[in-house]
């Protein structure tokens, strides 16, 4: 039987390669008792899968996956036919009012209640309303029959639960975990520091006395000063009033003005009543008045630091997270619950797993913003006890039993049916 289906799938694939989807040449591909399954039905079921396959595969692998999809589609249609026939054989009925109600529900949810749009969609898919109603009735029958089989009482013994636990012990092993809360503040635009400073910008100024009616050069430090070709100390050459030479004032004519030569990179000119005194030299002494551009400050970081100050003072992390955090867990007080080492990003992981219960971090800066994390509790690596996972294991085993029961049921239906493939 499976070999026949595989051969049919290959034939369908070869045919689909020669015929465009818009020009499907219909034909019978299988008969299930008195139900005819056509090529177009198979291709209609394959079409959504085929679009996905085209995105993920190409070449020979694409053709292989297509053949498998067509084989699966044919098997599905055969199973559906057998289930509907079993439903009819048992004398079950689905009220037409229920079918109509289901159609109206789909129109309401998928088309916003617009019945005209629904009809146009059917036309685009080459379906009449009557054909769609038959399809919907078939879907309802299949769901009812499968649900009926699933409702049969099934029991999973304690022995099977314990055996599953032991056979799959690795899936119950848990690495280090922390119970975490987090505050996240998005990065903002930087502004000059003086825009947020508490007062005017400070400027370093060296207060030096200056001669009356004079302009002097900045103070000189760590320099050798030469006056009248003789070496003097730095203090002697600092200002005209403190120099070894007397300042020149109220001169009535030409006068000899001592020239002060210092090793400095600056050239300064001092004038007193028209008499020029020049000081020149070579030095790297700092200027008396310096102004440095203030660094830029991100106001969002300042906010994060203010939050940290509140936390250090004992404020509730949960309350501050609700008010200030811009993370999606803000409404829950920044609660992330229990997380493992593979959940957090690199910048946060090491810090979070280094904290002890009740401790919070400093401000952690990342490309997109600022984080503060708090660890509420810690769980070292361990294996989850059977008592904590017993219910989950029981659900898993029940699902496996139902799947096996469905498979056996369909297999029995196949064995009793007349199925012919073309």
C-alpha cells in the first residue's frame, strides 16, 4: 500500500512540474470505498506546504520534500474519508444549524463579519459556498470523532511515570538559576554637563597684581629670566612690580627700558605711557586663565544613578521598577522569575550570577541603555525531583497514548475499507 502511494506521489510530482497551478488537469487519484479523491484535492492540501518548501529548499532536495508532502496529503485525505464514513455508518448527524453557526463564526473572526469579502475569497479559491459548507461539515465530523476517541478513559500507572522519569533524567536536570528583578532605562541623548550643573561653570583664574595703566603677560612659572643680561629668579620676573628692575612711569623722553627675556612660548607686550617693554622666551607654562569644554552627560544615566541611590537607601526594588523601568516586565515590578545562565546577555549574566540573595547591582551600561538587577533567590544546579514533574510526565504519557490510539483506530479503518490508488 505504501509503495503504491509513493509511486502515485512521484507521478503527481511529475505532473505538477508540467502543469501550472492555474491550469490543473483534474483526475481521480484514489477511491476510498465510495469516496473519490481527486488530484486537485491533493494539490489544494499541498499548496500552503509547497510555498514553505520553496522558501527552505531548492533543487533535488525541494523535489524530494514535495513528493513527501504530496504523499502525506494523500494519506490525510484517505484518513478523513474513512473517518467521515465511520461517522455516517454509526448513524451520527451534525445539525445544519451548527454547521452554519461555525461558518458565521469564521466570517466574524477572519473577515470582521464582512460576508461579501468572505464570498470573494471563496471565488478567488474557485470554491462555491456549498462546497465550503461541505468542507466545514467534514472538519466538524473529524474533530467530533477524534475527540470521542480521546475521551475514552486512560490511566497512566505510577510505574510508567517513574520509568519515564528515569529514562529521560537529563531533561529534568537544571543548571544554576537566579530569581531576578530588573530595572531598565533607555539610553537618551547626551547634553553638556554645564546644562545640568548646580551653578555656573567654574573657571581657573590666577589672580596677579598688574602695574597701573599697564597690560601684562600671563604669570610665568618654572622659567629662567634674564634682565640686563643677568640671570634672576622666577619670582623676580613674575610681574613688573616684583621684577628686579623698577617699573617705568612718567618718563619725559626717551629712556632706557630694561628688556626682560624669559624662556616661554608666549610673547607679551606691556606699555606704560608709550614705552614698550617686550618679554619673549621659550616655556610650556600654563596660561593664567584656562577654559575646558565640559563633558557630555546622558540624563537617562543620571536617572539610573538616582534610582540606584534610592535602592542603596533601602527603597523597594519592586516599587521603583514599577515607576521607572522601561522594560516589558515593569508592571510586574521588573520580575523575571527564575532564569538560567543561558538566558541573560553577556553584560548582565556575570553580574547577576555573582550577587547573593537580596543584593542589587550597580548601574550596568549597555549599547541601548542602563540596567540595575536584583537577585531575590538562588538555586544551584540540580535535578528536579520527581514529585515536582509527576503531573507533567503524566500529561505527556496521556498524549502519547491518545496518539497511539488514534493511529491504531485509523489503521483498523483502513483494514476494513476498500482503497484503490490510480
